[in-house]
C-alpha cells in the first residue's frame, strides 16, 4: 500500500514560468515552487495543510463519495501515492488521472455531481489559492516593506 504523502505537490504543469503568482498545476505560490527544496519538513507540512484544506473546501461541492474503500482500492491499483487520512487528496489525484483519459471515473467510489466538470474544480481551486496568495502573502509582504 502506498500510504504516504508525495514528496512535492508538483504535477509537472507549472504555470509560474509564464508569470502566474499561483501555479495552476499544484496551486502553490510562486515563492513556494521556487524554494520548495530549501524548506524543512515543518514548512512543507504547513503548505500541504493549506493545499489539503482547499481540497476539503472545494471538492465536496463537486464530488459525491459513495464508497471510500473503492477509492483507496483504485488509488492502490493506479499506484498513486495517497494519504489514508486525506481522502480528498486521493480523489483529486484520481480526477487528474481520469482527465488524462487513463482511467474512467465509473466504479471508483465517487462521482462528480450532475453538471460538474474537472475544469470547474480546477478553476475554483485556483481562485481560492489566488485569494489566499493576495490575502496572506501579499499583505505580509506589503507590511514588511512599510516597516
């Protein structure tokens, strides 16, 4: 069983190279993408916590879970690293794989609510990440400059 956290939130679709302040792939702030390998475990855990909280806030609006055991089984079959205590991150990973056409979302233990699409989820996650970036990082940075 691959029951742990991935080493990085990176999914190989970085948009910070195009000037985005928040990566549209992993939803980290640009400085977090750049400095990730310099962060200690505590700092990385804080970032993971924020990313996971965003999944817990957004995914329930779009996803209906009907069989958590099937979700875990599908994660294992796909060799996707997951955290058994964080089913939302696993669902997010399965949605990414399904978007690439690698798996079908039938019989995976969850379904998208009627009318919901992967692009809707991605856009809402990005919007939330960007709001956090503006609220927390930019405000802290501006306060530091004013001191």
